């Protein structure tokens, strides 16, 4: 009788102790999460709100390529001057005129991006999008401008291509004017003014569209964010540990058009699943990982992504046997490799973004691997 009474009392004490621990850890987790979110979004919001208001679109302008003249034009020009100087004069003039506007930041690139063939814009888009994207990176530009020209029957014909890096869109502007034999930069003709206005129309239209959009897109080169979610235990550990909350800050680097490099840290704590298990188990896990992300922009403001990679975890397991045993607590620490893969959806809201996704994570412990299925949501900011 006394043994049953002692067993009942022991279970009751263990249940109370466990309930108190669960309540304390839940409150502690909520406090930590609320504090982290307030600090993160207050500081980054203040820092980047002013920066976003002052941010001007960056344009880099490269040399123009002279088209290969037709045979009859070549024969006619044998004793005439070479018009190659327009390769420099045209972009320099456009740079100067656009630079006088207060809406843009202008950079000049000195190399040639196109060939000397009069290809249709669809062919140029297909063949040169990758090169145009790369040409924007040294100056972190939002737009790339380059072009082609020819002088035919004493008429200067110009093709100007405007490439939107974020949207991967290429547009063409054409203009013509009689070639007077005088450098364009010294000629108060209408050609350069016409080109300038048409370029402005295209770029300003896109800027205004993004500004009015509820979810404007933003070209970014690095981002930082914070995810929170819920972990579902799988396999052997499903019957031992409780499902629990998941937290993960990260930094993402835009390394290519379709790829990101992600450095992340995550943490979770859990305890034994059944309050009447003979001993209490408390598990705390911290992990650091490097991931490769594959991304695709479905719309200008929304994209999907896949991530995969691995890293290292540090776990601490506390076993509390409780009364009537003499040794009440033991601690086991381990360092194990981890691997993970995930899928998610991301929506841009100006310089901020929201995302949600699912994640599978495996910790390769000394015994059986620990499998975790995670559902999460989060927010971040573009730099």
C-alpha cells in the first residue's frame, strides 16, 4: 500500500515539476522571440527607411558597337572617314544628359557588350541576358544601357538597348538623324535629346510602376532575415521528445541570377514526450549551416526557392532521474553533422520581404539520426 502511495506521489511530483518547467520554457521562448523581433525590425527599419527614400536607380552605360556595313556602303566609304568615334561619343553624350537628371546615378563602362550584327531584339535578349546581368554587378546597377549604330546614306541610325536587371527585361529605342560630320557632343541637334527623353520614359515608367505597386520589386545583393516555426519529430525520437518551436536567423548572398549562398543559425529546445516516462529528458540543439539556394522569380514581386546544404550541430541532453535516485541529473554533449533541404515562397514588399516554407533536417547523432520536419514563416530585409 505504501509502495503504491509512494509511486503515486512520485508521479504527481514529477508531473508538477514537468508542468512548471514547460510553463517557464514557453514563457521564456515567447519573451526571447518577441524581443528579437522588436530589436531586429526596429533597427533595420529605421536604418533602411531613410536609405530607401533617398535611393536613386543606378544606370551603367557601355560603349556602342558599330554595325558591320553592307558591301556597297563599304565601297562607297573607302575614301571617307571612319565613323567609329560614335562608339564613344553616343554613350558619353547619353551619360552626360542623363547625369543632369536628379533621378539617376550614372556610371560608364568602357567595354563592348554586343557584336556587329543587326540581330533582332529577341536574339539579343536570348544571347546577351547573362552578359548584361554580369555587366551590372561591378557598379551594382539596376539598368544597363548599350547599343549599336550605323551610318547609311549619310544617316546615323542608332539602336539603344535598356536592360532591367531585376526583371530580366530588355527594351529597344531607335533614333535616326542626318550625319553632319561633326561630333555629336558638339552638335545641338535633336538626336541626343530625343534619345534621352525616350530612355527616361522607359526607366521612369518602371520606377513609377514599382512605387505604385502594393508589392514593389527590389533588386538586391544581400538580405538578412529571421524565421520561426514548428518542429515535428520523426523516427525513433518521435516517441521520446515533444514537438517544439524553431528559430533561425540567417544571411543570404545573391551570387548569381538563380543562386543564393545562405549562412544560417537555428536553435530549438524540447523535452520528453510523456510526463510519466521514468526519467525526464531535456534537449537543446544549436546548429550552423551553409546552404545553396535555387530561386525563380515567378512574378516581379513573388518567387519560389529551393535550398540544400549542411553544417554542424551542438546538442546538450539533460537527464533528470529525480527521486528516489541519488544521482538526479546527468548531462551529455555532442557535436554532429547535419544536412537539410527545403522549399519556400517569398514575397517582396519594398525593401522588406515575407516568406514561408517547409524544411527537412537530419542530425547525424552517434546513435540513430534525428529527423526533423519543420514548417516556418519569417521576414527579412534586402540590402
